[in-house]
């Protein structure tokens, strides 16, 4: 994934039942600076005290397709999480992350 003109390393992790997944986390205001492909994209919002909840999750071949969908979300977004994945693995990863976070909470580590 690139941020502006620079390639960037993952800056966060999200927990599933089976694994801990490296991911990138960005705020809505940074979305236009991102470029990438083959990503699981998760939209989240936050309630106090620091409880993160998912709104949606899906696989996107191009981040541009996700940007179009993200602009349609009417909920206030805290951040977007992007997990690198192939289309074949994406279903298992989404299920793993969402199963661990079945109450809607996302568990992250830095």
C-alpha cells in the first residue's frame, strides 16, 4: 500500500480467533492519500471507553472501489482498517476476525 508517494508498513494489528493480522489503520481524512489493491477493508467507529465496533467488512481488488463505497456510509467513521489478502483467503480472514469480534467489538494491538 502507498500513502501519497511512499510505500508504507502496516501500523496496526487486528485479532481473529485463529490469527493476529497485520493491517493498516487510517482515518477518513487520509483515505484519498491511499493507493493499494487486494485488501480486506473494515470500517469502524468508536464508543467510550475506547471500544471499537465494526460497521462493514469486505474484499476489494482496488482501493478505489472501496473509496466509492466508503463515501456512502452514513455512520460516523473512526477509522478504516486494511488487511492485505488474496480474494481466495479473504472470506476466511473476514470470518475469523468477525467471529472473534462477534459482539461488534474490534480488538486491536499496536
